[in-house]
């Protein structure tokens, strides 16, 4: 009778099972003591600040700025997709604008369609209309605006924000209906010294409403300009042109105001209605204008000017540290007095 050595396989199987059980119990114990950490929400403000700092450091290097903008757009889209809430919805819409600015119109439209199906917050919806207009998707912007009209019937502040956009879209009848429903909350259009010669969009005159957001390239290769970038500071949007006599008469005063109050938190964003870039460049050099200028060469049809319903210049919009419109159309000493009052708050 031959004796063979017992097989080691059953014993190894038992040892493997025992080890697996021990590891599973250890994992359960660890979870009870060290629960999984919640994933932190994206800091969109920090992301934008880092992007702006990078772009500012690139100077006039257009290819590098385009690459940085494309990268930021992708990061913004990914971060927005990993979280929920108003900030994420706005970030998703903003990413479409940055894709557009970087020259990737295909992805920009794709993200915009994605946003149309997912956003729920009011600020994100307004930003969506703004983004659609920025990309030339006027029909999409009109559809979105029509969908918002029922929402504003019970909210005067929202009505005040929607009316300028409706007028920009040529939806004057719809704007009139909303305006009449909330006449007490909506201001009347005014007139200044230089007229466009034709009736355009209704002016945004209402105190306490949020400004119409925009993102645009700064003239001279200085990166991008966005109101959101200056949240927490007092901002003056200055609509002007080199061919406008009253505008140029005001310029020395605006320059002194900027020099005196910039360190206290004043930001000026110039929106030029010039059609000749050379004229604008010469004026910047002559007067030493150190603040960013937005220029697209379209004159009265300048994109930002149309969004704000500008039909006369000089024109100004004063925005508080909290991101609300404080006044419209102030000039000279009145503008400086209002700016100083806001800085003192």
C-alpha cells in the first residue's frame, strides 16, 4: 500500500478565505471610524482668478491666450459637471462662452445646448441668454427669454433684469407687457448729448438690479474683461467714443477720478463705440487711460452697448461692491460723488 502526501490545495483555499474575511471586516471597521470625506465643491472664483492672472501675464501673446482660454473652458465645464447648484449652472454657461472666445464654436454650442437642458437657477438662465447672444445664437436666446416671461410676473426685480434683454432681442412687445406689469419697479428711458439717431434697446436704469453680465476681450491684448472679475469692488461702465465731443470733454475728469480712487477700490471698464482701432489707441495714449477697454469696431452696434440699450453717449453704469446697479447716466461731479459714496459704504 502506497501512501501519498496529502494535497496542500484545500488548506490554501481555507487560508485565502480566512484572509479575505479578515480584510473585509477590517475595511468595515475602518469605514465606521473614518467615514469617507465629502467631495469639496469647486471654487469657481479661485479658478477664474487663476485664469485671469495667467492671461494677464501672457500680455499680447494671442496664441498663448487662446490656449489658456481653451484649457480654462474645459476645466470649468468639468468642474461644473461634478457639482450642482446655482454656481455650477452659471459655470457651465460661462464655459460655453470661453470655448467661444477660444475659437471652438462647435464645443461652445454643444455646451450651450447642454446648459439649456439642465439649468434651473434664475441667474444662470439670464446668463444663458447673454451667452447665446454672445455666440450669435439669437433664436436660442429668444426661446429662452420667452420661457422666462411667466416667471417674472410675481417678481419685479426679475422683471427689471429681463426687460433690457427682451429689447436687445427685438422683443419689444413682450418687454412692454413685462414693463407695464411692474411699472413701479422699472425706470424710464433717458436721453443724453449724443444720439444714435434711431430708437434702440430700452435702457437699464433701475437701481438695485443686477448688471447684465458679459465677457469680452480687452482692447490691446490685455486678456478678457468680465464684471464678475471685479466683484467686491465699485465698478463704472463708461460708454464713450473718440468722435464724441462730450465724451472727450469728460475724459480728464474720469482720468482724475480713476487716479484718485483706484486704490480705494474703483474699477472703470471702458466700452468704446469707435469703429477705428487707431483712433482708440491714440486716445488711450494721449489721455493715459490705464483701465481696460472693450472694443469690437461695431460703433453703435457694439455688443456690450446693445446689451445695455445704449442710445446716447457719454453714458455710465455704476455698480456697487455687492454687484447691483446703483445709478445710470451720471457724469462729471455727480458721478464722482456717487462713486465716493459707494466706496465709503
